[in-house]
């Protein structure tokens, strides 16, 4: 009888342990949280995902991309290394990418149907859950700073169009004339797309099927960071898509879609075909998979990018960092401009193609 | 030996059954899905949540609210009862609420700082995952129809400001002059708020603390429905908040925040202090809790409204319907204009206060 009981108890314990350590079990989800947070900090950035192939990339241009990504990465990392906040690190990296004419954000943004730039950005603080977003800015040099001002100095989360420009100006941000943003390369892209559009068959309502090979919207920028205090932050900035009309807004200024951060899970910034990212609430979905389904950051991000978006035809990628400093940067396109740097790997690592 | 094995096997089976029927177990989440979908259909609507108290409500006004809610509810229900789609049911109900001067959407919308209406709306199809949203409309009689046109006839999800008005006009929607939306009651509210604002202490950046008792943004409208084909849909429409400036956008046109629908889980429309609803990705969070944490619709909606939003000070509520036709309408304010009607309870039920 005694031996029966031993066997019975042992079996129950085995079952319990088996459940507790399952992905949905209660112990599993707590295991990772007990590590010390103080030691971990890091940052990841992106400069857009899309059809980016080595054979189409001149060496000098590739070198320039790598240089500017490295500069943004190291500047953001320096902020957290010196004890600054993840919010300031994200903002610092994004301002540099906005100022670079290479990326589709700030200077060098793609142009709308009317030949001007209309800029969207958002930022979120994982410590407080506060967020700021702007859409359709036309005169603010650095849209990410406008998003930050909305978060810090207004009771609102989102402001759009002329009202958002007016608020940014009142807040003392640098205002530029619309031609500041325009580069010859983007003017050429717009011209090319408008010529294609003229050939569009009737009945398409003026919307043409956008070629997968066109670089019509590559170059959205973003950053995510974990600081020494265990606080996460995420930010995203973009010019949207070439030849856009009707005040089209993509996922970049949408909290939950293009940007999300919560200290209990992760910080995410997305880039890609924005409509799919809005419908799938991509950035928050990664956090929800971690919190509710106990997936790791890497598992959650891969599930969204490869198992949800890809079968729908939703091209793009994300950068994400969790509250332990783990970083993942999955994308389902040929390339994504990206980089990461952390206390564990304090040398900047910059990538463009699948494995390099 | 044989008896040991029997006991061992019985124990393992008991453990397995115990796990399988736990809230996170694999059987539990499937149990509800095996019911026949054909028999269930229904609709729920809301006309805003906030400080709505019986002692402040004249009887004639209350009667009018109940009549107009009932009219919208029965019109939406008639669509699905006759074999129409949940999308058309949602749209039909919302158009009636937009046309009523009682609610803060379409005619009777609250007024911006400059004395005009700026209207936001969104709609989502749970069957396809497609969605449409508009922000800052000034001339379109029924913003929900503009959101539907964005979904059906453009490759985009979101359009804002003048561009969105232009698109709606090109799509043949009814255009009105800005004074169509203005009612004396809303002009009075704006005047009152602008007088309060003049008394705001310096250093508040022109933003005044909005009184909990002010009806400055009550009245956002929305609808969710399940049709005979098992397809879910959700829609939301609003004028935002009285005296809004800077192109402020709330949660109503944000897919994932104010509106979400997916056939695998539920359809949700939200109303309340929009900034909190954006930061908490409220509508999608309810769906994620069902899908990933195996909560029921009612459990998921209550967790978000009472355990997440309320402790943050995020006032408001949601209406939601799941793919079995279950309806829940939780809110953490004194009242919410709301109603529901389903094949199981085909008599329209309309409520305003906590229990009536």
C-alpha cells in the first residue's frame, strides 16, 4: 500500500511539473523574469525592409548605408550607456536617420502625389504606457520630436495634418520649408510612378497595383531600446509611400500597429506594407503573444512576420527588444536595413541582406 | 503488477483531463467552437459612455434616446435577419445614429476649437481582416460610409483630413456643408468649455483638465454584429472631444484601439477616453485575451475595462460579440447608451444606466 502511494504521488508530481513548464504553464512564464535587469541594456534600429538585393546595390551606396546605420546605432547606444533613458536613445537614433537623405523619413522622405512630403511618426514609453503620434506633418524637420512633444506636453496621443504642424511649432521645434525634405532621387521615383499610373487600366479607381520590385516605400526608420533602469521604448518615423493621395496614413503613427512598448513584455518598431500591419495590429500582437501565450520574443516576432503576415502577402519586418535585453529582427522580404548593439555585444552590428 | 498499471494509467488520465479542461488547456478553448454557427446571429450598438445619471436626465430626453437606440438596433438586426451581412448591419445601425442629433457622430457631433465638426470613423470585416478608417472629415454626411469606401474601394486602411473628404466625394458619397453637423446644444457646450479654458492656470499649455462631469465627449457611436454566415463585423463613428485642437485623433478611427473584428474571436467597438484606449490597444486586446489566454468574451472584455483601464483612470466601455453570438457590454462609467438584439433574444433590449 505504501509503495502504491509513493508511485501515485510521484506520478502526480511528474504531471504537475510537466504542466508547469509547458509554454502556457505558470512557471515557464515567470522563469525569464527573475534575471537581474540592471546588467542588460541595448538598442536596435531599422531603416526599412523590402526588395533590397546585393546585386542591385552599388558598393559605395552600401558603404554609405552601413555608415549611417552605424552612426545612428552608436549614438543611440551612447545615450543608454551613459545612463540616459531608452526614450532618449530611441529618439537620438531616429533623428539621425530622419536627417539622412538615404531613408524614407524626414529629409529624403518619399513624395506624395502632389510632390511634397507628408510625414508620420510615433513613440511609446514602456515604463508609463504613454505614447505620442503625428500624421501628415509638412513642416517639422524631425517628426519623431513632434511625436515626443505630443506624448510629453499634451493630454493627447495622436495629432494629424495642419493641427499637428501647428502644435509642433508652438512647442518650439525646428520648422523647415517643404522643399527641405525633397531630394532628386525621390522626385525621380515619383515621376516614374506617376508615368506608370497613367497606364493603369480604367476601373482601377486611380489606384495601380504596386510592383513588388518598386522601391516605392522602402526606408521607414525605427528604433527600440532597453535602458539600465529596465525601461523599454520604441519609435518609428516615415514618409509613407511614393505618390500617396487622400491623406493616406500607414502603420508608422498607429500605436499597436507600427510602434508598441510595455515594460512587462517588449518594445517593437515595424516597417513594411503598412495596411497589413494595421489590420494585424502587428507591434502589439508580438507583446500579446509574449504576455498571454508565453512565447519568447523571438518566437512571438517570427510567428507574426512569417506565419501571420507572409501568408496574407504582408511584406515587411520588425525590430524588437524584450525586458531582458534579447533582440530579434525578423523580416519576410529580401532585405532590411538594420542594426543592434547591447551590453553583451557592445560592438555595433549592421546588416542589410538576409545574413549580412 | 496489473493493478499497479491500472492505477498508474488512471492517474495519468486524470491529470491529462485536469490539464485539458483548465482555462489554458487545449480542449477548453475548442469546446465552445463546436456549436453550430448557423443558428446564431445578433447585433449590439452603443451611443457613448460617460457620466450619464438618471437624476440629470429629463424623462422626454431619456425616451428619445431609447427610441433612437431601438430604431438603430432594429434596423441593423433586420439586415442580418433577412440574410444580409454583418458589415451591412453595422453600417445601417451606425448611419441612423450618425443622423441623430443626440449622439456625438455625424449630425450633432461635438465641435472643435474653431466651431466646426471633424469626424472620425472606422469599420472592420472579421471574415477578411480588411478594414477602413477616416479621420478629420469635414464634409461627409456619414463618416462610417466613407470608412467603408476606403475598405472596399482603395488599397489603403486609413485616410485623414482633406484627402479623406476628397476621396469620399469621388466615391459619390453625400457631401454636406459644415453647418449641417452643427446643433445649438453642441455650440453651447463649446462656448462653456472655451470660457473654462480662459480660466486655465498659466503653464498648462492651453490644455485644461477636463472635468469628469462635463459631457464634452460622450456620444461616440458603434455597432458589432454576427451574421447568419458566421461573419463578424465592427464599426465606430465619432466627433471626438469638444474644443479639440491640433487635429487630435482619438481611438475611434484606430483599428485595434476603437474597432476590431476577426471571425476566429470577436468584434469590438469602444467608446470612452480615447487616449487610454489607444495606449491599451483595447479592441484588439479583448480578441488577444480570447485567442491566446482562452478567456471567454465576457471575461476578456471585463478584464480590459475593469482591471486594465479603470486603475489607469481610463473611463469608457465596449460592446462586443463573439463568433457564437454571445454579447457583452461592460463599461466603467456611470452609464452607457447601449442595446442588443439576437436570434436568441429577438426583442430589442436598450439600456442607459448601470442596470436599466
